[in-house]
C-alpha cells in the first residue's frame, strides 16, 4: 500500500492502520523506559510529535493493546527482546489537556475571572470523567466494595474540585487492584490551561486548582509505575510542582531525548528523496531548519516538513498557522521599548544576547523582559546560536545568543505585527499614511496618522494606567514595527540608533539609493520647554534633526541630500501633528 503524507494524525495505531507516513521514533520508548525516572516532564514546541509519542507509548504498554505486537513489527523498539516482553502488559492512563480553553476573553473583573477559571476546571473535569468511563466495567469486579463504586460514580463533569484533584490517583489504585500491576500515567500538553489562565487573567485561581491536581496525581502515588508529562513550557516549580521533588525535567537545552521529537536533517532529506523532492533540500533547510535540542542541531518541525511534501514543495509558513499565537503576540505587543526594538532587530535578521531561565515564571512575564525571551525560546520561536562559557564565580543565569529560528518563524513574526494593525480599520489608514509619505503629501500624512494614532494608542500601551506623557512613546514602537514589516520589500527601517551627534527616532532607507530616504523625530509637547502648541513641538523636533545632523549616516551611505526627507512628529494626548 502506498504511504500517504497525511496531516493531523496523533494516534499511533491510526497511523499504522492507514499507512500514514511515519519516521520511526520508537527508540523513545526504549530510552524513556531505561532511564527509569519515576516522573518525567519533557518540554518541546508545539507540533513536534509530543502527542504522537505519548500515543506510541500507550500503544506499546497498554493492556488495551495486548497482543498487538504487529503495530511495532519492523520498528527499532521491537529489536529489544526485554521490551518486547512488556508490550501490552501495563494499565495505562492517557489524558491530554491540549483542547482545554476557558471560552472567555480575559478581563479584570472578578466575575469574569471566576467564569474563566470555572470553565477551565469544567473542561478538565470532563477529560477526567471521560477517562473514568473507559474503565467503568472494572467496578463489576468483586475486588471493589460499595465505597469504591460510590467514589467512581462521583467522578463526573460536575464533580467537586476536591474529587477532580484526587480522581486520577484513585483510578490508579483501582487499576492496580484490578490488573495486579502498577499503572503508567501519561499527561499530554499539561501547560495549555496554565497559559490560558495567564492570558485571561486568572492565573492565581488556576494555580490553586492545578497544584492540587499535579501533587495528588504524581507525588508518592504508590499505584503508579511511571509518570510522563509533556508540554511546551517548564512552568516554575514554585507554581505547581513545588512538592514534586522527584520530577525529572527535560527541556530544549537538555541532551536527553534530543532526536526523539522532531525530524533530524538526515530523516528530512531521506523523506524528500523518497517523495521525489530531493532538489529542494537547500530551500527546505533555509525555511524549516534551525531547532536545537541540547547538543543536537538541525532539527526540523514535522508538521512543516509533512505539509511541504503534501503540498508538492510549496514554501509556506505551515507551522505558524497551526494554532493561536496569542501569548507570543500579547507579550511583544505590550512589552516595553526594549522588547519592540529587539523584535525590530530580529526581523532585520540580527541576533541578541540575554540570560535565559528555563523555569517560566508567568507572574514575571508582564515586567521581566528576559522571562519573555525564555518563553519564546521554549516555544520554538527563538533558537540559540551561542552560549557564554560559565565561570566559577558566576551567580546570574547563563547568557545565550538568540535569533529567530528560521525563515518560517520570520514570516510568523511579520504576520503577527501586521495583525496588530488589523483592528479598527487601521490597515486602510496605515497604508494611506505610507502612500502619502512616499508622495510628500504632508496634509494627508497628518490626516491618516491621526486616525492611526487614535485607534492604536491604547492598543500598544503597557501597564494598567499609562500616563499621557508615555503614550506616544509606547505607540511609536509598535508603529515602527508596522513600518518594518510593511516596507521590508523596498526599505530598511531602523529606530533609535546613533547617527551624527545624537539619536534619531526612525530612519527609512530605500534599497535603491536613487529613491527618497526619510528621518522621523517624535516629540511630546513639553510646556516646560516653552512649547505652547504642537507647531512649536514640531519645530523643535525639526531643529533637533538639523542640530544633531541625523542625515550624516545617510549621506555617508550614498544618498543624495536632496532625496532625504525630514519630518517632525508632535504629540499632545491623542493628537498628532507632522511637519
């Protein structure tokens, strides 16, 4: 039967039955079993085969698949005689939190928070209840008494929080008693509801529930043989894992399981050859390579590679389209000036250096820039290209050199910034402003910039009560990123850089030096500086451009002075004047 490059399969049995394209990752079973850690947490970016690997482990060990060695015939794990003897011999509990959502848009009101956290808890309770349903027939056994059956029956969609927190632990004890063997517990995408909690503003309420769930499920569970947890991020131990002292954590910087998730370059190139697409190896490497797990480099996202083959070698940002990027977008959009300037550099193909702490502390994401980069690294949007050697006397976190992972991620970031201007009809205003700029139409520039500013001041604000003085500063950095992505095919856009005797706010350099270049200076009306009107503010901005000789670097680069346009932007509240 012909192998099909189908998407969306996350169940190992389904893939084998339907002859779906599969790269053998069953060595993961052997590695995980032989390491013998009691509870393991493995973090990997989304669409890297976490759910499929969990399903593979379930199919291998679960009593539900007893006698189904045919599913693994020819796979590497089947070469191990000792492991073959374990196939289909353990009770296995497998749950995924991948689809857990609150269903509400976040807000600060207490009643909204309450609705959000209750919706998430209900979704988790439904998953637990469905898991119990798979084993309801065991309660007919004489091994259980009325109190066991009473608790079993209490596990349903509307169960209490206390019952939900204890349910998996109790199910383990029931299954061990019934099968006379300890249980393997698999929990996939454990952090999805936690990210949702942070986005929607009910983090503390969610932590209180999930901390109890994780502790009761995985700590000192005498009926559990092994536990395996997967997710995108390593949430700080203090948040939900504080009592799990035996938890083995394997992150993207760990060597363990380095080739078990994602495709290696050798596997990708063979798949391309087998599909008759071998001539695309260099292009695929440029677009989709770049992930690094521990010492293993040149790891590829499986979703992107399979999509590329299925779509007959069409280059596209497949991974970027697979799920919501709300968390990443929120962090960058509301981040401070340094965050936005770093994203500007990333879009220009540059790298930066930052300390990385792999334990994501969600409570720090609003004010800690380095926590943002740590999360983006864990999520796969950034990759490390170097690490500062550790010194004996060092006390801070390790310093990493970071850049966007590959061209696919670059397209994701560019689209994300464009989407920021996708609200309130801003794209039309924004494009009209750029059109007026390129045609030296200052009157229309003023008209459309005021419309853009009016709709986006609050959109790019950080903090709950930004001051009037800082609003233009916050808007400006988002505005510059918009220019970066919308003009990137013809212009190089930079901001707040050294030139002449000072710093300009924005410089727009055409790749064709015969075209016009632009310098912007942003200023807020300052009555202490003898500015009575926005006209005064604009005049001071233009005077600063001249005094500091901001055009020096452009002229030195070969641009004719007559083709350099200089504009002062004056802000007062939500009003803007350009001159």
